[in-house]
C-alpha cells in the first residue's frame, strides 16, 4: 500500500522544490506525463505536469494553485489523506522542478508536477473484448461433430443410470435446492453452481476469481470514500482491523464507475495471482456535504443522504435533488432525472461486474459491451446474467447490488462497509469450495506467509539464545576440571619456574637446618 509522503506538518519543513530531489525522472510516456522513480525504494509513479492549472502565463497562481499551496489555503495535505487507499489511485506528492526533468537545460519558469500511483497493468476496459475466433477447417468441424456425438452418448448413459436409481445423492441435493426456493428473496435469485465436475454449465467470460477480486477491491474503495472506514489485513494477527477516519468525514461519491476507470497493477511478488485493483479518475467525484453515517443522531432524519446530480450534469440545487429522490424508482437503467446516490454507485459496480461475466458479441468494442448492459432493461439484464456459468453466489451478489433499494441504505450505518464485508466472506467461501478459488493466492496470503516466516526466524533466534544460556548455566554448575583446555606454552613455563623456586627453597631450608 502506498504511503502518503506529504502531510500538512511536513509542508512547512520540506518544500515542493526540495521534495523533487526524492525522485528521478525516467521517461516521458505522453506529453506532460512522466514515469518517475522514488530514490529510496525505486518504486515507480506517474508525474503529471500541472503547471498550466496551477499558474497562469504571467507566473501568478491560479485559484487552484492558491487552494493547494502551503502558503495559501493549503488543502493539498487533506486531499492526499483522502486519496490514500490501496484500492484508489493515490495522490502521492506535489513537487516543483526548476530545471527540465532531463536535467540538461534550465527553464525560465518552474514546472509543477503532481505524483500519482502508476498502474502498470492497464484497465479493465482492455479485457472486455470478444475472444478471437479462428474459422474452423474441415478437420476441426469433423472433430467437433465427433465430440458432440460422444457427449450425447455420455448424457444418454447418465439418463439410463439415473432411471435405474443411480446418483441418489445428487437427487437429494436437488430436492434440498428446491426446498430452499420457497424461502428465496432477492438475495438468492440464481441457483448455486458449486460442482466443479458439472460439464453442462454455460460458458463464462473472465475468470470468476478475477470477478471477485475486482468486486471486493472496488467495494473496499467505496467503503473508504463513502464512510471514511478502511479494513486492512494484519498479517501478524491474521485478522482484519477496522480503522475509522474523522467522525466529520463527509460522504464522497465517485460518479464514474466504469471499466476504463478501474486500473490494475502487476503483482508485487511472484506468488500473487492478481495485482492491486484501483479505482481512479476523480473528475466527476463530488463531496456530498453530509456526514458519513457513523453517528446517525448527528444528522436530522431525511437530511443525511448523500445526493448529487447524474454524471454529465455539473450542478443541481439540493432541494431539487431531494424532490427527485422522493419519487425515485428502482428501475434499471435509472431515469436521468433521478439523483445520484450510493445506490447508483452499487448499480454501476453491478454493471461493471456483469460486463465481466457476460461474453461480448463478436466485433463489439469494450464501451459498446458495457453500455449495452448498463442501458438494458431490468429483465434483459437479469436474463443475461442468468445465462452465464458462474456460481450462484457471485450472480446473486451482483444482482443484489443492482436491486438494492433505498430502504436498505437510508438510515443504515456504513452500508458500503457491510457490502464489502459480505463480498469478502463470499469470496473466501468461493476460494474454499472451487478449484479455481483454491488456486488463487492473494496479497493477504503473501503477507501472512511472510509474517509466518518472520515469526519462524524469530522463534529460531530465541531458541538459539535459550540454548546458549542453558549451556552457560550447565558449564557454571558442572565440575570445574571437566572440559579444561590443555596447557599452553606459557602455562608450562610458569610451572617450570614454580618447580625451580620450590627446589631452591627446599635446598636452602636443608642448609639452614643442618647448620
């Protein structure tokens, strides 16, 4: 997880010009956008040239520059604390460069750069393309016909075996599923497909483990934006620890959750299956002006709901939004007059994950595929999801995101956090039941393994210290002459001197006695 380097306190200690020395400018990827490397750990970031946004042609600060400058209103520190989450594109630093990034020439004006996370594995939009289909040859057609005949033969044998009373266990499971349908609500619309050996399931598009990865990552980011609450895995204890932000945190709505704004990083270790998934592009984000819902008694009933105009509309009066929200419906797609709320975020995420599950038609582009599902009527959207071969747990969770009603979120404490926790639990269940899930290694697994190895090294070191202490005690309490090292040359010389002196003393004693 990226750490914020700049705090309001540090701004008075290190200026943006001095902090520029912390980075090496590596290569210009696009005009005004550089890949930079932090010197202390060689970690890569993106540096975006914002000189024109922060100062005018005369060198005077713009209104945005005055807002961010430490000597002005100084909101950069607060902004960087907000955009500081492992599942968000983080605003890492703000630097000023007097010379050009190459260091070869000196510019007349100071260049200003904002440092962002570098997601080096592209976006989800790149993956929403129809698979390339090669036109079959006559040999392939004949092979396909043979495989179909073999499959029909196997199905015929299964039906005959079932007619004779076989597969009783499967029959009981089916009866159990039928019994559960009587208690079905919108949390469980689709049947569970938990059998890895079922060959009759419809095809899938992107791997289900990857769908869960994106779903959990974005919900975790939304829990932070909506409520200022994060849950990080503590590898030392093996538990998730909840960290709350300021109680005055105001709900923020992203308003542009789409495949092109979901970014990926390559795994940071060779063991991880998928790298970090991050939500980015805050051009449409709004700060709602209402509290995060942790203390509901602080906000009058009916006045604590985060409302914003639909994307594409820059401004709307709050009273207008409240009147429109009072008559809003749960239709899919929502009407353009309906305000944008946390429910809109959930439905946008449901459309994104559905686009990962439904295979695009041949020749369609990623945007066409996503917009087709986003704009589809509710029954057609649900039918498209039903025709996929994913587990019922994933399909039901995605459907719940789309079908969540206002009554389920209004007045609830941190609903986005509750959804994230539920998604995390379902993901863990999938990893325990399905072969595909068991093969996934998450970043939390790697952290836990490293922590276990560190604990093992620490235990080994402590055992070595205990062994040394036990040896010392045993030596102190044992026979003094046991284990005495052999005499040295100095010891022999001292013994000779002692013997010579003793002989001389004895001779003198004899002489004196005879006299």
